[in-house]
C-alpha cells in the first residue's frame, strides 16, 4: 500500500490524482479489460471536486470572489456538495439551488457542510428543472453583493478542469487504452476528456453516454430518474461533437441495475451515473480484444444512494427492478447499440442564446495561453 510521505498543506490539495483499478469479474479473458478511475476518492466524494475547485481557485486569483463572499450555484448533487466543502474550508457562504430530485443524503451532506438550500419545484419547458434553477441562481447573484456564480453549465473552466487533470491522469495511468466512456450532463467531463484524448491519443475512442429522456444529443424529452446525467440541450462545454466517436443512450433500469451489480460483483460501491457508464463500457469491452482497456469513471460514492438505488422498496415504488445479476447486465450490454456513430452530424442540440436568456453572469473566466483572463 502506498502512503503519502508528507503532510498536505490543506484539504483541497488532495483533489485529483485518483487511482485507476481493473475490474476482475465482469468480463472474460476473451474480452477487453474494464478499468475504472475512482473519482469517488476525491475529498467531497466525486469528480465534481475538480471543476468546483478549479473554478473557485481562479475566481479567487482574479478577484471575482473575495474573503467572506457568497457562492451561488444551481446543483442538486455533487457540484454543490463540492462547493459546500470548499466554502467551509475557505470561509464562503454557499447557496445551493436544488430541485425535487435532491436526495435525503445529499441534503444531509449540504447541511453538514453548512450550505443554504433553496428548492425550486417549478419545471421548465422540457419537464426538468435546469432552466428554472439556473434562472433563480443568476437572479440571486445579481442581488447579493460579493457573490459569485461558478455556473457549471456555461463556464468553460468546467471542461478545462477535466482536460488538464482528469484526462491527463487517465492517459498516463492506462497502458493499452482502446476507449474512454463518459456520461454527460453539463458537459465538463466528456468535453474536457474528449479534447485531451484526441490530442494525445487520437486512435482511442471517446464514447458519450446519456440517459433516455434527456436531450443532450437530441430526441424527445421525458422525465427520468437517474441523477447526474442528462440535460435538455447540448451544453457549451461540449461544443465540438466531432471529438466524440459514438453516443449511447441507456435507460434508468440500465443505470440502476448496473450500479447494484457493480457492488455485488466487484465490491465497488458507486452511484447511479457510474452504472450508466458501466453499462456502455461493458458493451464496448465485450466487443473488444484481449489486452485492450476500456475505461470509465466512478463519478461518486454509492453511499449517497443507499436510500434510493440500493433500497429495494424505493426501486419497487419507482418501477425499477431490484436485480444485481452480472449475467443479466452482460446480456443487456451485449444487446446495446449506439444511438449515433456520427454525433457531430446527427446529435447537436446547442442553444447558443440560452446563457443570455437565462441571465448567466458575464464576465466568465476563460483560459488564455499566458494567464487567466476575463471576457
């Protein structure tokens, strides 16, 4: 077991450098290996720690956020939890704008860190809550002096964080990478990783995963249960769909079944979005060659879903089966086909005027070659 040899100056310094492990039991010796990057090892428990701290750190450097300031964000899950951790560490007030999908566990985590919670229960024109949440967060940012909006849906630093850290680590850690599978919501993970992979290893496939009912890649909107995946438009952090080789859409049933199977068969307790990624990663691995690696991310800790994904009564009440059968998961993965193999031509659902329509803040931070600039 490796141990750190020095004392780390502060909690936020341990964000990143997460391990990659091979899964032992879900694939056969005739298939590609499944490897998973454990983003759940970050201090607040998810991959959202990376963009949250990346954005806040740059806001501090450029004076957009000062001591005693307020962070306001639209997020019912991991991004707001990461911001709440940062706020507690650096002395910021944190206001999380959430919707009815907020789980009891996530509410408890936000409250434990000292965040204030405002619930939005009015759906937007797509049936989700993203636009109404963002609109309220933007209005509060204009009203509260000294406040800052990380604005994960529209801030390009979201994907830049994954481009500079997550992707580079994964490419260094994998020996024979054939494909990387990423779920999509605000686009930071998929957009940043896709750009880095295609720059460093263009032969590696980049696979995007959405949930049925979301319209990130087009289609008809409808309600869905899976948290941490989906949006009602193609986010600006995913501006270049030519970097994505294939897109898959999975069902709620797929995502919940897979995360339950993962813990029973591999001992890895991870969240529902990880189940969505696993379903597609397993589909790619079963069609791969021995010695190749198919990577996906364990986006967060499964303990956050003990009351939902790992609760049989909750699943039954929501019409989701309680199975955790590796054979059933493999069968489903083998049947799964891409939603699109030409996403740049078929799947763009960008809404270029949406940020202004929702009142998103300006300036935002962007990366230049030499420094952090405002625009």
